[in-house]
């Protein structure tokens, strides 16, 4: 796979997954490298490519270990609260 195909693939994935965009989106060196590769391939100014690829890009923080543990604990508590009487598991 060429660098350009990889760059476009990752840029598309960032639009599909806001957690990925949060990690390597605008403001990161990774994003700048992807934009540079895509702009060179398309013979477009880097600033234009950056605007195009940033448009509509949503970001969502990656959940912390603590928030994941809290959600697991809540799910277990809810499951136990719904457990029928007389069951041991």
C-alpha cells in the first residue's frame, strides 16, 4: 500500500471515528503529515487540504480507564439488581 493510500484511508477513518480524530486529528503532528501527503498527491495547497479534511471533523475523547471501570461497575450492579430470587449467579 502506498503512503498516499494510507494517508487517505486514515483521513477517512477519522471522519468515521471521532475518537481517532481526537487522538491524531487537527493540531497533531500525525494530522499534519497526513495532510501534507494528501495535498502533494492531489497537487493542492496544504492549507486548502487542511480546511477540506477538517470540515465536519468531530472529536470525542478516548474514555479513561476510570470511566470504563465505572461503567462496568454500574452494569454489574444493574445486572445483580435484576437477578431473579433464588439464583446464585
